[in-house]
């Protein structure tokens, strides 16, 4: 049964989704213009980070960035899905997780190919990447995966929401920053990745919140 509270929450999700969509559209247009403010700022910020690189931090962020690698993300998603299927939580959470991750990853891939933005030039990247730059795939899946994981944990442990959201935010921000520090992305790539991930995270949460998910005592 759809309640007024559910309708209000759905409206809030929709409003946030539309705001993220507008931001993504603005970024996509801006990075396509060679002399836009976004492009100029991107280059300045990358040069700044390059000037403060150190071997220790390169190793640290090299490890952090692996938390957004395809193999790690797929493995974690599989573990989470198994847990959800074996728990008392509704299977709509599995559908929500799949929607969040697959939708985010697929959208990021398509946008990379369509916009075809080159990786930061003139810098020595610490790792080798062969795909296009916009948006950051690591930032995208970081929001989609760790954001949805935080959502699940908040449902299971509502009294620890602040700790859970803070920890997830630190992981997501760290993965995004690692892409900048390693010289393989511009700031706008990472922000766009967060935006794409956020769009699909909200979609996944919406699916998980459908009436069938209320079968769980934690729903």
C-alpha cells in the first residue's frame, strides 16, 4: 500500500535525481568546450597536484584507487548479493544493487565513448589507462557500490547511520581523489562520475524501497 510518506520520499528522490541530471548535462557540455572555465580549472588543478606528488602518497593512492577497480567492485557486489539472498532482507535489494551498479557502469562507458575526452595531457600519470577520461569510471562505481552498501547498512543498523554514512563518504571521496592524484583524471571527470553514480544509486534505492522490500523486518 502506497502511503503519503512514501509519495513524499519519492518526490524528494525525483527532485534530487533531476538536479543531478542537470549538473551532469552542464559538465558534459562544459568539457566539450576547449576554453571553458571548467576546462581551465581542470588543467590548473592537475598541475597543482603534480607539483606536490611524493612516492609515499603515490603508493597510498595507488592502493586506494584499487577499491574502484572492476575486479574488486564485481567481487564485493557478488559477496553483498549472496548476503542479501541469504538474509531476511527482500530480494528487491539485490535488484536495487544490480540496477545501481550496472546502470552506472554502463552509462559511464557510453558517455566515455560519446564525449571521447582525452586523459590529462602534459602530466606523467602514475598508472596507465587506455579508455577516455569523462566521466571517471572509478568515481562512478564508487558511489553506486559503496553508496548502496551504506544504504543497506543504515537499514540494518539505523542507530549507526552517522558512522556508516561518514565511512562510505570517506571511501568514495578518497577513490575520486586518488584518480586526480595519480594524474589519470580531471576534477570534472570525477564530479561527473559521482553524478552518474548518484543518479543510478537513487534509482537503485527507489527499486529497493518498492512495496516488496517491506517484507523485511528492517524494511
